[in-house]
C-alpha cells in the first residue's frame, strides 16, 4: 500500500504502517497534553494507542494464519488509523473457507479477552460502562478493548469481518454473486449509520470517536461498492457461454515436477497460473502465490503436489460466461474449464477482459460450438 513503511515481519508476513498512523499518534499526544497539561498523561495515551494497534496486528494475524491453513498466503499487513488490513493473495475457496478466515480475527480478540478476564475487575456490562467512563486498571482496558473489537468487527458491515461472515452464510444458499450484492447493500446501510453516529459523537464525546467513525463509514461504503461491482454481470457477456471466452492455449504441470523447474518456466512465460494434470484430469492448481509459498516453505526441490491447491471451482464450456466471471471476480485467479472431466480451457480475468474488448469481432461462431478443442503444452 502506498505511503507505508515496513516496521517488522512476523511468520513470514511483512507488517507496514501507513504514514497517517503517525499523524494519529501525534494527534493523541497533543490532545492528551492540551487536555491535562501533563506530559506523562500524553505519553500514556500514546502507549495505550500503540497497545490498541498491537492487538489489531494480532487480530489480522489471526486472519492470515487461518488463510495459510487453506494454502492462501498473505501479502502483508498494513496499519491504518481506522484499523488494520491483511492483504491475501487470493480469496478463500468457497463460503466455508471464507467463514473460517473471517471469524479467525475476532476469535483472537475473544481469546485475549479470556486471558485478561481473571486479572480484571470487569465482571458484567455495568463494569464495561464504568471502565469507559471512569477508567480502570490496564487489565480492565485490555479486556474491554478486545471485547469491543470482537463485537464491532462482527457487525454486518461488508467488507468488514461481520460482513464477510454474512456473505459466506448467504453464499451457501444464494451463490457468491447474489450473496455479495446483498451483503454490499447491507454494508452500505451500515456505513450510513456509522457516519450519522460519527457526526453525533463529534459534539457529544469530542473529536476522538466521531471522525474515526465517519472515516470508517467512507471506507465501508467504498469497499462495499467495489465488492459489488466486481461481481456485477458485464453486459457484453449476456447469453455468451464460457467456451467463447476461455483460454485455449495453455501449459500444464504434473504433480511430480519440481518447484524449481516450474519457477524457471514461470519466469519466462506469460501464464501465471498452471493446472496440475494427470492423464488429462485436473487434480490441482498452482498459482504464482502458491509457487512462492511452496518455494519458501518447502524449498526448490519440493514437488508441485506439496504446494498446489487441491480444492478449486470448475466450469463447463457450456456454462454462462457470467457464472465464470463471478468466480474470477470472487478471487479465483484461474478456473479450469472441463468437458466431461477433460481439461479443455482456462478461464482467466485477462482472457475475459480481452473478449469484452473485442466482443464485436469475436462473438460470431465460437459460442455455437459443441466440440471443444484445446492446445495444451507441457512445462
């Protein structure tokens, strides 16, 4: 993310801080000193703010470790004034994986709250209010903070954690495209609520809560709109089958190929994602992210089978291209096209974009084929 600098690395994941986070720390220090005139109080405020964001890093690492369990590497974690962002290499495969990854962050906060509970004086909701209004021990603050972060993140404000949980649950019945549209509308409704609450909080509680809620509202609104746009059917694909937009020339690898050999090929080839094929049947997919992860975890002489993804969606060349677009937009960099179990093509974002660009000259003829051929090369 632009305007960020690296502050560390944990479990192979780079952690960045956006420069606006430093502005937040400066504002906290100046605000604390202006209110009390005490440098110690201002320093304590900065340290407490740092503790908040350290816990946010742990929250984001929860998402990252859950994603890693499913073979999804995390590019980096960036701290912003409104929280943290863990950038995954790709979206989880299916609603169950997305549900687990989304819940992993709040689960970290729940676990931390249970750690502080025995040494805290907080034993009920009334004590939560006491800590927020009159203060308490450090353990009290950390307990309330973790409970608050878990609860707030589980609000159904897509694309926050709770919104992703909502989308995963909806996708089990509605499919990913429709679920994203519904979750995005609910998220934008929550964004309006955050903005109104933030505007009221500015005058009622001071400048600490209000602007951050309004900034969060903008983030949620834009994020929900972009997620919804990503799965909105493209007008040029209406009535077009997958076979008309799939990639017919592609390379494949075998499960016993070494990652070093595949890496050498990937450096000089244009194809970024490779199907893993045995006797014409696809048994896995190896993306660039999977390849990098495999090289770092297992070494150059490891086999493709150790790094490949074994769970992936597939489509038929006769399926609607809009269905394939929803899968690609949902975070699958490549989708195998199978005709009676045989690999005949690949569906990629680049190929679909190329089709839409040239749709006027490409539409005739291709969509009516009933015999699907492909040109495959071996790495």
